[in-house]
């Protein structure tokens, strides 16, 4: 049994992870961290039966008490770097779904993981459909140089653009570069700043935040008299759980940084 602690255990993603880990015969949920539900039962906070595990609000103390092999983190972009430092320094493997780490921060944490002999797995998106969408976008990129990304999320999401949109743009740009294909020149001048969205690797990215959405993305390619639209919809946070469970089971076998779910597929 792999001993697992969930950081952000009472959040939208954390509570799904609590349920998924509890239901998996190869995993043992041993602790959880919440800032606002300290002392509450982790199962009850996740909307299931009591599991007899009280949540703490201090990650280091929870790790010292519960002795997990793997910590799963779904917290906030502001908190993730420090959380990872705490876990990796204590020799705990990490599965990170929290967005917001820069490439430089990921590399730095990867070195810390390697120095401590543990695995650090980071994925901006754990759903298989989203991974395939990114792969297909990269495949199309050398042939269709005009591309824009629209990502649509619930209105409580703290960051924009989404980690998935950033990674998609990076994958598209890398595929183009590898094929020696150029990005299409941009002609439009904004008469209102921001009208054409943000740009990641010269690719326009538009972020929509509305109640009702969970996590959705479209990658729009335009050609001469044709359009190619790739769309992925996470309609339920259960869509991320097979990827999270896979990562928990694999992370101890990969010392240092592993980035992106496709590396484990
Ligand atoms: N990789 C993927 O596939 C996915 C990634 N995400 C990402 O996961 C992250 C969490 O998303 P979501 O579950 O919707 O967010 P929520 O706001 O629902 O949950 C965040 C959790 O983090 C806790 N928290 C807040 N601040 C801190 C802190 N400083 N230290 C420790 N814990 C803290 C909160 O505790 P409390 O409630 O007690 O304040 C809460 O439990 C986001 O970055 C999101 O983009 C989301 C979905 C899929
Ligand atoms: O905050 C979310 O909800 C999600 N965050 C991740 C991201 O920023 O890409 C993954 C998914 O889109 C859901």
C-alpha cells in the first residue's frame, strides 16, 4: 500500500482525490491538509463517510505525523512552490496538479527532488482527453500556422491563462520549430488593449471565466477556406482521477522531475 497525504484536501480537486485514493486498493490515505477545516474529518469534508483522519493546517507537521510516501498537491499557484520545497526536503515523493509554477521553478524543484532521491511529477492536466488534445494540436501545428486557443473555466479559478493553455501553446510552438515551420504573421492592431487576448509563444490565448463551466479548451486552426477545431471538455473532476492515481503509483520510480502526464502513459 502506498501511503498518501493530500494537500488541499477540502478543495474541489483535493476532495475528489480523497475519494479516489480511498477507493483504490493499492493506496492508503493517511493524512490531509486544509487551511479552513482544521481538525475536521477528511472524509466528511470530501462529502463521504468519516475516515477517522483529522486534517491539519501545517503541511510539515502533517508529513512528520503521517509518514506518507507520496504527497498530492492541489492548492494554489501562490502556495505550490513552498509546499513542494517542504515535501521534497523531507524525502516525500510529490504529485503536483496545482498550476502556476514557471519552467525555472520546475527545474529548481526537480533538482531538489533529485538531491533528496525522490520523484516530482507535475502535470498541468491529468485528463487523458486533454493530453490527446495537446498531442493532436502539436501534430497539426506544422501544417496550419494560424492558431488560437480559447480556454473556458469556472469563475472560481484563480489563474489565467490555464496551465493547460500555456502547455498547449508551448507544445504547438515546439512542434512548429522542430518542423522548421513559421508562425503566421499577426496583422491586426488592437484599438482596445487586450482585445486579441494574451500571447504565449506568439499564440493568442483567450480565457473565459463563467459559473457553469468546469474545464474546457478549444484549439482553433485556420487555413485557406478551412478550419480545424480541437475541443476538450472536462465535465466532471472525476476526469482527472485516473491520471492522478497513475501518477501516485509511478512517481516513486522516477527520481527528479517528470513533467506532463504523457510521460507516464
Ligand atoms: N492538473 C490538473 O489536472 C488540474 C489542476 N487544477 C489546479 O489545481 C489547483 C486547485 O484547484 P481547485 O481544487 O479547483 O481549487 P480550490 O480552491 O477548490 O482548492 C484549493 C485548496 O488549496 C487549499 N489552500 C489554499 N491556500 C493554501 C495554502 N497557502 N497552503 C496550502 N493549502 C492551501 C485550500 O484550503 P482551504 O479550502 O482550507 O482554504 C483548498 O483546499 C489549481 O491550481 C488548479 O488550476 C485543477 C483541476 C485539474
Ligand atoms: O483550475 C482548474 O479547474 C483547472 N486547472 C488546470 C489548468 O489550469 O489547466 C487543469 C484544468 O484545466 C482544470
